[in-house]
C-alpha cells in the first residue's frame, strides 16, 4: 500500500514539499525585525515548513527507489 501511495500519488509529496517551501519562506521573512510581533508565528511556520520540505524529499526518494527497483526487475 505504501508503495502505491508513493508511486501513484506523487503529487501528494510534491504538494507537501511546495507547502513546506512556502511556509519556510514566510516564516523566514517573519524573522525580520519589522515583523517582531509575529516572531512566534515565524518560528512555527519555519518548523512546519522545514518538516514539510523533509517529508516531500522523503517521498521523492521513496519514489525514486521504487522506480529503480522496477527498472531492475523489468530488465532481468
């Protein structure tokens, strides 16, 4: 089931990664002194964004590994 989820629904980890990137950038901007009142929000967005980017990357790695295994199996 995990293999099907990773391989057939690659848009999910792409979407998680893009959302993570967006949160990461917005959180980073909120670290500027002029947004000092939003510092805590910036920290949380930074953390959520980092985690989303990590999950998106893990999904891409898993997809690549499954595809590589399938190519090796088809070539035999």
